C-alpha cells in the first residue's frame, strides 16, 4: 500500500517520496542541512565577506590620497579572509564529528551571529556613524526570513543591540555622534526587523501545516503498513488453515476409495452368490450407491491433484487404439442396457503405435462418452469418429449424440466445475458430480490438446477433443505395453459405422472351493488387503498363498514355482520394485508374471513398475472384475 501511495507522486520528486518514510526523511534532512551549512552557506558567506571587503576597499580608495590602503583596512581584509576560511573548516568539522540531533547548540547560528561583528568593523572603518555601509546590518535579519520567527527575532534584537552597543562605545571614546540621526537609524532598523518578522509568520504557519500534513501522512502510512502486516498474518493463518483442511480432505479422500473398492468387491462376490431375490436387490442397490460415491470422490481427488499440479503428463509408447477401445468397451454394455446404439469410425491413417499418455486419453474419452450416454434418450445414437492429421500428427476424436442438446448459455458453462445442464434429466438419472467434463478439459490441456462442443437444443451435441499422437518407429516388442497383448481390435482397418464388430472380453467362470486352481502368490504387508485378495481369488477358482514381506515372497519362490505373483509396490524395507528386480535376477527364465498392486496413483506407479520389470500394475483393493481380467490375461484356466 505504501508503494501504491508513493506511485501516485511525481517520480522525479524524490523529496516528496521521502516524506512517507520517517527514517529516510530524517536522514535526508540531516544530509540536506550538512550540505547546506558545509557547502552552500559557506560559499555564500565567502561571497558576502568578499563583497564587504570590496566595499571597504572602494571606500578607502575614494577617500585615500596615497595609492596604498591604510593598515586598518589591510588588517580587516585579512581578518575577513581568515575568518571566512576558519569558520568554513569549523562547520565541516562540526557536521562531520558532532551529532546535530543531540547537541543543544546550533553552531551555524553562532557563526552567523559573529558575522555581525565583521559588518560593524566594516562600518567603523568606513566612517562609523556616518558610514554608507550601515545598510549591510539589515541583511542579517533578511537572511533568515525563510527560517523561523524565533530566529528572525533573535537576529533583529542582536542587530539593534550590537549597533546600539557600538554607538555607546563611540560615546565612551568621545567620538561625536548625532543621536537624533542614530535614533532614527535604530527605529528604521527595528521597523525593518518587525516587517521581516511579520512576513515570516505566514510562511512559518504554512510550513507547520505542511509538517502536520506530513506527520498525518506518515501516521496513515504506518497504519496501512500495520494493517498490511495484520492482513499478511491473517492470510498466512488462513493459508495454514486451508492447507490443513486440504491435507485432511486429501487424507480422507485417499482413505475412503480403498474402503469403497473393498465394499464393491464384496458386493460383487455377493451378487454372484445364491441370495434371496429381495436380498439380491438390496445388494445391487448398495453396490450402485457405493460405486457412484467412489466415482464422485475419485473426481474430487483428481481435480484437486490437477489444481495442485500433481498430475504430470507421462510420455509412453502405446498402441494408438488401445485407450480408445478400452473406453468404448466400458460403455458398450451400458449403452445396450439403456437402448442406445453406440457406433464408431476410425481413420485408416491412424498409426498402430504412438508415443503419448494413454491413461489420460482413455480418461478423457470415458468422461465424454459418459456425458453422451447419460443425457441421451432410449433409442438414441452415439457416434465416435477418430480422425488423424498426418501433417500435424494430431488425433481428433468426435463424440456425437442425439440427446437433448445445449443452449448457448449452457455451452459457455459446460466445462465449469460442478455445472450440470439439463438438471431435470439429471435428477431422473441421479448420476454425476458435475466434474467430469471439467476434468476432461484439464487433462486435454495437460496433454497439449483442445476440447470443445457444438450443440443445439433438441438436436444433440458433438463433443470433440484433440491430442498429439507421435508415430512410434520401433517394434511393439521394444516396450512393455500397458494394454496387454495385441488383438485384432488394435489393428487399424477401414470400418464403417454400421459394420463395427467387437470381440467380447474374456471372462473366467466361477468355480467351487473344491476345484481351485493355482496357487497365486500374493505379497502385501497389509493383512486387510491380503484377506480381500485371497477371498476374490478363491471366488473365481484360484488358491492364494499369502506373504506379508518381501523376504517371505523370495522364500516361497525358492521352495516352489508360481505362474502369477500379485506384489505390493510399496512394502516396507524392500518394496515391490526391488523384490521384482531380485526375482528377475535370481530366476531369469522361470520367474512368475509379476503384477504390481498399489493403493496410490496407478498412473504414477506404472512407469516405475515397467522399469522394475513388472508385467502390469493395478490398483488395490482389487475389484472382482480386475481380478478376473488379470487372471484371464496371465493365468487362464485353460493353460493351468
């Protein structure tokens, strides 16, 4: 605020800028008076004394008959010169070694008072009471007209008293004096002093008002600075409180999703059990509610991480169609259930392998498809078009639906947080947190693309987004694919919207506890997660051998071979990454397939898992669908 006030002042006026800073103003004032009394005033006094000596010389030359000046004149000139230089050096020494703030004596005033005696000496040598240099006495009063009335009164009294004393000395020496004329001179001198005193008073009052204004401005500036300090302290307190609340909320959001995933996994097991119809319906409702709650919390946690810059973009080689088809696979059964026809069309120029962030691409398409399916009517249609620009190496994905559409107002706000258009329809569907499209927009910007929407009311909407897809020049075997082995859906072929053919995902039928396959080795320091994993594995027909440390995992592998290992990435002492490297080193040809598990961000853990030699990385606690998918890919029953 102080800088803002100073910015309003004239930038060239440094003296005015210093007024608001009391310490700097006092320092500048001391420096000003030091310069004034050690440089400016001494030069003026030297000029004045030189002029006075010149007047004495002129008077002596006019009245002298001999070419040489009288000895008293010579002595006066020498005395004036010596006095001028000595007083100058004394003033410089005074301001160099004396703290003027603590001494009660104003040495420059004392020096200027002694100047009166130099003037009286000049008056005496040029005729005494008849001297024409009498007027120089007035200068000692007028010189102080720009100071204070006290100083003017002091020099007025000093001037009149010194001249009256001089006349008294002349009378004592029997020098003739015309008292009426001298009295008139004294009266004139006194009247002149009173005039100088009177004209000094308004200037002094003006300076006093200016000083009061400056003091008031300084008090305001000090008040503003104090308020700024209090505001900064309040901001810091609020920032700490907000940080504490954010950390608490983050911890809660990190703790709740694993618990909800466990609930969902147990619901999945119950849904495939022999339950009474009423109980089965209750479990379905609980499963749906916990799923929606988990999705909402995942969205809140994700957008908070995006706002905090904790979701960096990861550049990995991947199969170009894999993230798009996985998102399509997710919504195909949902669309069929709601009577919506889901179609797709892919540009044949799309490269088979690309470099980018497949998890972000998959997430963006999931959110856009979720919006298109959610706000569509039964019997509607959702078309997905994937277009590739070979020159710019950019992919454009368009999702066109036949839903209710958006007005101009809704189009401008559709990507705002917690905004949901078509609220009446949303209330009927009872889904969504209002963050899906906001997160999609943030992620598109994170991977360097753009997102937008074209829509008209009652005529549907077309959401589109773009992202970079740099063609990968190497072979598919040169990197660990995050989408599993290649199948025919990952090979780009020209297909029409009406001719889309999909391969259903492989599933393993449930088995009884007496016909279990395996075993599958599970390593996790958390007993709770071990119990959940073993229950899920037994439900789908596999035995589970559980270990709570990396050393136990290595000991089990030394006693018997395992085809599949579910290994916690973040175990204490030796984490899953270190254990995986040790397994590959000890059993380079017979090591099991290692699937990393983590309760943290899967996308962050996947590159670390790939470098450690893990085949894949999944989230824990696992869901029943995830366990079945892992087993179908890396431990199918037909190959047991």
